[in-house]
C-alpha cells in the first residue's frame, strides 16, 4: 500500500494540521527507523527482535505524551500495534489498531485527507490479522471485510494497492469464514483471490495457499476426493518453490493432506481394497514428511499437527505405538498455548483412537468435548468432524 501515510514518519498533509508537533515528529523518526529493522527481519528470531520492539514502544509512547496532531497520533498507535504484533502480543496490537481506526473514523475531525482511506484499509487488515492470531475469527472477519470494502474502491493504478496485502487480507477473510462455518460467500472470494494472485510476484505460492484453504472447506463439507486433489496440488507447488516460507507452509499442509487421505480410508466402502491401501500409504508419506519439515523449521504448531496425523495413521493400521501418550502430549501443549482449534482436533483424534480400540463410550465423550470446546471458543467448524463421527457412531451402534 504505497500511498498509506502510515509508511512514513511525516508528510506534507500532516504538517498542515494545526496541532502538528516537531518534537513528536522527532520521536516518530526514531521509531520508524527501528520498525524498518524489525520488518526486515520479522519472523527470523523473535527474541532478537524483542529489544527493538520495546524501543519502538518507548518512542511511540513519548510521541503520544506530547498530545500531537491526529495523524501523528495515528502513526504512534500504528507503531505500538506493530511493536506488539512482532513482539508476540497480538491482543495488545489489536487494541492499538482499533484506537487508530477510531481516530480516522471520528466524524468530528475537521480536516481529512484522501490518503487516509489507504491507512484505514491497512489498519483494518492489520487488526484482522491480530484477531486471527488470537483465534477471534468473528472480529477478524469484521475487520477483513472492512479492509476489503476499501480495497475494492481504491484504484490499482501506479501500484497504490499492494497485491500482497490485498491477498493476505482475503486469506484472513476466507480463514475466518471457514472457522465460523460461514461458507456461502466463499466462492466469490476465492475467485477474486485467484484473479488477484495473477498480479502478485509470488503468484504460485498464493495459488498453493488458496488451494490449501479451499481444500479445508471441501474436507469439512465431506467432499474428500476434491479436497485431496486441491491439497495435494498445493503441496506439490510449495515443494517446487522450496523457499523458507514455502517450506514452513508445506510442513503444515502435508499434515492436512495426510488427514484427508486417512479420511478417504476410514470412509471407504471397502477398506481392504487396493484404492484404500493406496491412501493409507499416501497418509503415511505425508505425515512423515510433515514431521520432518516441522522439525527442520522448528515450528511447534506444525509439529503437533504432524504428530496427530502420524498417530492417526498408526491407529488405522494397528501399529503398536504409544499413540495415546503422543496425543495427550499434544493436548498439553495445545492447552498451554491456549490453541482452541488444536484442542478440538486433539479431542477428535482421541475419539478416533478410542474407536480404534473399541472404546466407543470414551470416543463419544471425546467427540462431545471437542464440540463443547468449539462452541465455547466460537469456532464451530472445528466441531464438524466430531459431530459427523458422533452421528456415524450413533447410527452404527444404536
């Protein structure tokens, strides 16, 4: 978003505000210098970035203490949001973004400038991302929709809209639709996302990521073969790209492909058929590769997903491994990190494991716990598989 005033510490429109502060501008200059370093190395080493984020907070708070003009205040809040987001505090970040948006939306402001639409769009996108990290998908959807509405009205001439930001916002919006089980509008947004991806420099990676997202929708809708085709195509593309970011995404997507392959086995009309055996082998291969890549990239969440997929495969073939121990360890980490989506998946996988051991009452209890957790956390989609398995169990044994 090249025209957003948030990307520079000062500009002519800001100087035109009657309460413009030169001292505030000096603090903003220092904070933006630190932010440039943080953004250059974001995602590489959070511990190394932490002191820089704390310095940004110090300068931004010093700026606010001077009661600067509104555009300077918005910049300081933006900086506090970015420092907290990159410093591992998305809840605080979303609060600062909300404050900045409220200033820009304030109807009592006497002076407004055209470039503020770009800033409003970006702040809504950033707030959506921060809420998504907190698994607050209803708030994420609300802000992503607001950002998207502005994106659609802005001209794309002269590169005024960064296609990467636009696509990232659509990804957050579609992810929110998925978790909230609001699937009616997904087709139009997927079509828009694939069209916009053509303009992005890393188009193939975006195509792969949207294949992955769409595969999730189809899996939860029960269209397993279509889900498998999309997810495996996305995995192949990410593997071919081979960049560090693509490999990180691949380590998670491989677990998704493994789970879909194992779904195809479990719901196959003839589990002893060569077709079902092929999917067993596919599930094993993708689960193993997912675990290897998660260890290579040192990604805890992806490792937990891979462990669940591996345990599920072992249970399906009656492999003599300590699967309950593995699943319970993942549950402990999910609870520690307050990851409700993973907790729901753990309970669902525990139910699958108990079913494999003919412990149907324990399985039903686990499915109900998965459903209860998703209702409490307002992520209904994550309870769909447990609902489906509970219904199948009831139909078979009642």
